[in-house]
């Protein structure tokens, strides 16, 4: 299926996990690397945090901890961190998207800035996480942010 046919196929709706898998199989419209099939769910893809996490408040990298297969860090009270995505994302000029915190993060009191992915974007994503509480939640690096990718958009969503 050519790029034009994909746009006509998807219309203005968000890409589903099935659509994202189809794009991956055809190497068209959107590329996520590394791609983890279990992260494509419903409408969108769950991106992970890399180990590059920087504390804006303390002006240094955050200590990343490992416990078996789990990677995490503690978000200190009243701290804001910037983190790069583990995955690389490339979208064609006809695709735009937005990303949001998962409910699990919000339930812990952690805020994040929802933002957009413009058409033609390629690179890692930058996430901002803020802890306005006195608690020190554990932030696991897998499936942190939810990305919605509408197709056929003419600008940022």
C-alpha cells in the first residue's frame, strides 16, 4: 500500500495498534524503533523512558536503578525531570500526534506536560515529569507515556 493509499485508508482517525503494526510491516508512514508489539495497544503506542533522565531542579542526571528486568528511578518531592524516550520515532509529513501521561502516573500525583508530535518528526521524544507532592514515587521506565497518532493531519494535533 502506498503512502497515499494509507492516508485514504486511515482518514482522519487515530491510528490503532493494528494500523501501527501495518505501518511497521510495510515500513511506511511511521517507524518506531525498537518496536515492542505489546506496547501498541488500542489507540496508540506506549513509549518508554530511556535512562537519560535529568533533574531540572537539582541540575543533574537522576540515579537510575535496576532490579532484575525492572528499571526505575525515584522522582523526588517538588522535582521536575526531563527524560528522553527509549524509542526513536519517525513519522511522515502526513502524520501528527500527541502524547499524554498514563492514568497510573496521574494516580501517583505525577504530572506531565502533554504535547504534540509534528508531521515529519524524527528523533527521540522528550518527556517532562513533575512531582508537586511530598511523596517520592517510583517511576518505572516501561510504558510511561501514551502516544496517539492521527493520520492525514495537516498540522500539529
